[in-house]
C-alpha cells in the first residue's frame, strides 16, 4: 500500500481507501483517474478495449451466420488437417500456430521483466525473438491461406459447405494477421531503440511494457479465435 | 497491493504461467484430436479458453497488479458484448426459422 503521490497530488486520508471506496475516490478525485498508471499504458489499454469490441463484433457476426445457416458448416478439424509423412493429422497447423504464438507471448513477458531490470541486451534479444516468432506465425498463416485458396475456398463460396465459412474465415484471421504483422513491426522498432540505448538515457523502460500489452492482446484474441472458429 | 509505477515481478511467475498456457493449449487441441462431441466438447473448449485468457490478462498483462479502478474499467465493458451475443442468438434462431419455413430447406 505505498502510494507515492504523483505530481500535484497530496495523499489525503481517503487515499488509503480500499475496494469500491478506492474506485470511487479515484474516479471522483479532481485529477487524472488512473493514479500511478502512466499515460501511455492507460491509453494502450483503452485502445485494446476498443479493439476488443472490433473482434467481439467479428466473432458475434460469425456466430450469427453460422447459427442461422441452413447449409452444414464445414468441419474445421478436417479443413485444416495436414498430411505429414503419410499421417493425416487434424488441425495440426493451427495447433502449431497456437504454440508459436504462446511461445512469443512468453518471450515478450520475459523481455518486459528484463527491461525493468535494465538488462538492455537481453530485453532487445527477447523482443526480437518475439518478433521473429510473430513473423513465423504470419508465415504459417500465409501458407494456410494459400492452401485454402488453392482448394477453392473463396469469401463467397467453398467446396466444403456453408458459403459464409470463407467470408468469416478470411475476415477474422485476416484482421488478426494484420494485428500480428503490425505488432512485429512495432516490436522490432522498440527492440532496436532499446538496443541503441534510447530508453537508457531517459531512464524509462515503460514503452517495453506497453508494446508487451499490445502483443499479449494479439495472443489473447487468438485464444478466442482458436476456441470459437477452429475448435467449435 | 499495487506496484504503482513498476511492474517488476519474479521471473518464476512468468515461467509457470508460460508452462500452464502450453498445457492448456495442448488440452484444448486434444479435445479436437479425440473427437469429443456435444456439450462436453463446448464445455471443455470454453473452460480452457477462459483459463488461458485469464492467465494472459492477469499475469502477462499485469492486470492483477494494477489499480482496482483500471481493472474494472478494462474488464467490465467487454461483458456488454454478452448482451450483443444474447440478442444475436435470438435473431439467428428467428432467421433460421424463417429460412426453414419459407425456403423449405
């Protein structure tokens, strides 16, 4: 419970409140609402909140076209199966993509940790590893798209069943892939700046955590896409 | 209670959560691999999904160490999506019904 007052704030008796009282004091204080939360982080959270609604709308629209369809929905387990070394394995590519993305989330969490320990070299290396895993993910997604397109899956039709499968698939995974690609660029830029020592001079590594929030969010969205689109 | 400016935690926490995420992903893949069907499938998928999402948000995104007001501001609004989902479930059922009745398919 150590609340160091930020600039212009003097901790009164109400600053010690807990639970709902704390929320009320924070929101009604005539000052910025998120005490001790850096602006960059609060704004990233608000951006991610708005992005949650974008993906929420996509997944809800997917749910309604799938529920209201009179044609059978294609079985994702079969559509995304691969034959590796003569063995037919269902959904294997998606499983590997999931593991790649989770690994990248782990390396990102480590990078944030090392950033706060001021370990510049390890932070930059782990961030670049995260970006590389993200690029791997996008590469596998490109492979998946190519495979499906060559099998005749289009946004308006596909040989496996309900036509809406194609449109929802390309829309949801495409938008997610765009987020991953943007994240790879974002992380690479921040990693290079870390390596160059920009934040060492400022003595503030907050940006690594903010970039990390974005990256974990991309992983979070994949958790929902994996469950609702690929496994359902 | 909160770590204010600095989100610095022991590295072991991250490694444990990382391991758990791998286990949970494997389990949700196995649900498909062993062709679990029906309500059990949906139940397992949603349980594993929520556990993974919770771990990522709470630990990797540090939300459990953030200030309570920030936690509520971030976690409550997405719950409104459940209202949209509920509305669309009714709508989809209705659309399906009219399609079956008028298209006879």
